[in-house]
């Protein structure tokens, strides 16, 4: 088979695939900036501490991220056979998603644009 053959490229890409358990929330109706405030608070912590932080964090994004973290823990236990006590948050980040554009009527017939931003939030766990 040729070096650049599609099946060989796919085979090499799948061999280098990350096997750490993760969970991704796409099109979350929260801006990246607001999600990152919460993600920065839990990055590098073990999962029980992170769940405690998210439980009492007043921000809206914390409820979304708490649900996502619970999903990542379930993925680790069921798919990878890992123990929940040994898990910690190896990576967590929010990427920019699409933006909904809305119009806000203003004085004298003008229209201002409102941008309702979305984000894609990812949490990757690992064992200590």
C-alpha cells in the first residue's frame, strides 16, 4: 500500500488516539469567557473536590459543567474500568461555538445587534 493511502492514514491516526476518558458538551448556551471562569477553578483537581466546587458555585456554567463532569466520570468507570477515587481533571477547556445574531430595536428606528454566544466544553480525566 502507498504511504499516503487513505486507509493507512486512518490506521495511523487511530493508533495515536487518546485513550483517556472524556466528555464533551457541544453548543452550550454560555460564552467561552464565562465557562472558563468555572473551568479554571476545577482544572487539575481530583473529581470529588471538583464536584464540591461546582455544587456551590453560583455561576450558571457550573451546573452545565457539573453534569458534564459526572458524565466523564461515568465514562471512565464504564468504558475504561477506572476507579472514581483515583481520577483527576487532566484537561478542561471551552472552545468557541457558533453565535446567534439577534436584533434589539433602539431609538429613532435603529437596530443594535445582540450576539448570543455558544461554546463547546470538553473535560478529559486521568488516573493518578
